[in-house]
C-alpha cells in the first residue's frame, strides 16, 4: 500500500514542468499524478478547491516568495513536491527552505529584532505562542482571516477540523498560528517481548504484578531493571534508552513536558494554570510572576528535581553506556536496532523510520514488533494534568512581511494543509493535523503497520499531550537556558537540585530584563515577592491549586501496569 501512496517527486515535477501557464490543467495533472483518491475530498471537490486557489492567486501571479520550516519528512515533502505543484497551479513561485529547528528560531528572532523580512511565511513551533502574543509582531490569524486576508482565505479551510488550534490560540482567544504538522512524545516498547510467556512469568515472579504498559514511573523503573542485562534471543538487552550529551538538543528533552510527566506544575489542559510545566507561574492577567519556588513557581520544586533525578538514575543504570554521550539525533535510531525493551520519551515523528522493512524490530509481514502507548506519569502527577508533549509546527505570518507577500504565503500555507492534500501528506510524514484525516479509511487500513499511532490519535487520551503554553514569555531566550542547566546535572557538575536552582534563577533574570524594558506591556512579566516553599504551597492550596507541591517522603509509589490490548479496546469504547 505504501508504495502506491508514495508516487515519486520526479514524476510529479516532470508532469507539471511542461505546463506553460498556471491554472486548472496543472491542478488536474497534480491531482492525477499525486493525489488520486488519497484524500478526504471526492475528485469533484478536489477540483473545486483547486479552482479556488487558481482564482485567489491571480493577483499574485509571477510573484516570488520564500517560506521556511525545520528539517522533517513532512516539510521535505512540502518543499520537494507540494511547493512546485503550488507554483505550477497558481503561478506564485515558492521557495520552501528546510533548515534545522534551531536555525528557524534564530532567524525568526532576527526578523523580530530587525524588522527585515527574511521569510514571507514561517512554520515555527507553537511553543512560541506566548512570545508571539506578547511581542505583537505576528499577525493574529483570527483578525487576518476576517479582515486583510479575507480575500485569500479558503472557504473550505475548516479551522474546526484542525486538532491543534487550542495550542495556537492565545489568552486573548485569537488564533496566532495554523498547524501544519504535529507529533507527540509517547512511551515505546517491545510488544513481542512483553507478550513472551517466559518474560511474563519471570517478571511476575520477581515483582509480584503483571508485565505490561507502565502507568507510573515506579512500574517503568521495575521494567527497566528487569530487562537490563537480560538475555533475549541470545543477546543482552537494555531496559531503557535516552541521551545525555550537553548539547542544545538536550534542552528539548526537558522543555518538552518532562517535568509535567513527573507532576510539576498545576492541573489544566492544554497547560497547567497558574503554574505551567516549565514551572513558570502567571497571575490572573497572564503576566509571568516567577519561575523559582521562592516566587510561587515550580522549576526548582520537589516535582521538578525528582524528574531530573529519575532521568539521571535511569540513564546511568538502564541505558546503553554510549547513550550518555549521545545527542537527540544520535539516540533516535537506537531502539530500531533491536536491543532496547522500552523508551519513556519517544517521538512519534520517528514512526516512519521505525517501520522500514528489514529492521530487527519489524515482522516479515510488515507489522511492527513494537507498540507506542501513553506515557507513564511520576509520583507527583495528578488527574487533570497534561501527560506529555506535542510538537505543533505552525504557519506564522510576521507583521514585518509586506501584505501582498503575506497573502501569497497564506495561500501556500492553506494549500499544504488543505483537505485535498492532507491525507496524502500525512501518509508520507505521519504528522497529523486534521481530525478528518485521522478518521480516513486509508488510515484504518494502515493502522496495523504503525504500532498504535492511529489508535492514539483517535483516542480521547490525545488531549493530555500538548506543546509549551502561553506562560513562557520569550521562548527563544528561555529555552536555550535549559540544555546548559540540565547538561551540568548530566555531567555531574551539579546536583539535580543545584541545576534546577540555577535554571529558575536564570529564567527569572531574563523575565526581569523584559519587565524592566517594558517591551511586552501589560502582559509582560511582573515578578512576585519572595517567600519559602511552605508559604507558596499553602497559598496554592488555599486557591485550589497544586504547585509548588511539598516533597513526598517516599517517591517510589506502588507500581501499576495495564495490558496494552485492553487499553486500546477501552479507547475504542470511548469513541462509541
């Protein structure tokens, strides 16, 4: 099936290259060669949507625009296949650059600081929502679609069909970014090993409960211990995988909701309020008031320190020795090599690479030997908290981009997220943004090959996975502090407590500078007075909140597991 879906870039480009003029002939060629029936729209409706793009683009024919996104399979497909198709259909020449994530953040910072129009459209993480809302340098799309951009807004866009708009909506209830690709960090495990009768019997004999998907960190720890050094099919395996090199990618490992998985912050979806998963607290007007416990934050509170300590302990005791010196990209392929039992922090963006035929983790019939499941939570976690992270790369229009160029870029953004192309694009990149795509029959058919990805995205549990929220006032400046602080803990230069104390203090220095400069107006930081943990915990409880929580005396709770197949059945029942 996959071979049929992935028509080659070359075929599409050759077919379109022969066209002298933009229009419906080019659109029909694109639909014939690339889309076919791999769409939620029937052919007549595909053509109707393409006709709208042809007509809306007429004022901009001949214009050349540049857009940018990070290096992901989804964006490479857009750059190599969809951008040339859009150019052929509309006459707007699009150059879609694909660069490293850190470079995207750096360049958008430059455009914000200088006003120089580097790109006409940006796919940047929705983690920047708090930054964009407070600095007021991007067009809010709610007003754009109703006003200046109304004539170039697709009547079939169907904003309600996008699953990630709650993440790209600010406290003012305006939409600032349009999701383009989305993936979660979940729990990954060897389904075949977990169902092996000897493994199950030995685990039950040693720990007194059933081997299964861990619901909490205590169970994850037991499973990691059980498999580390165990002989499986004639080779020694490991019970855990992670990475620990002091590198910018180490920061994502923690800003991407690791603290909230432990129980840091407050209840609330998509993010904890008033304290989020970074430990940053805001007041009733969404003004950041602190990061350290001393100001009512939770970045260095007991839950956060526990999360770092568990990361350090597991990396040392249960992961391959080389993991300690690996970066994110270096560690990513390791589970596919067949010697890792589970990984607590695994991005679904790896799915396409993990299901390649011939891998040690694949069966001969094309089904995986592994599954993905909801992440286990730490001892401080409570019902009502977020449970993990979703990366939502989203289209963003800067105010510094001239209006005609912004309109042309908006047309392209809608094209690559349109119902006509979204199912095909999702089969290539497996980064879902539309409910209609997730429910498409082609994914029902393909689901057995994808290890639980479709089941997860169709499940009610999905809402507990969300990106960084609006409490973070300047994502680029604050995010870069994390990898340095955590790196000190990973290298042994600082304790977990010492690293988080330094991190929260550094975050508050940045917030203090923003406050003094007054650049974010009445929604920028306003740091609170300092008190001790007992004071702020009592204040939180009095107001019906959690964070910062007091230290739990025994952080090893009763381990709980669940049978994977029963879990998936329960999701299906919830859909009825």
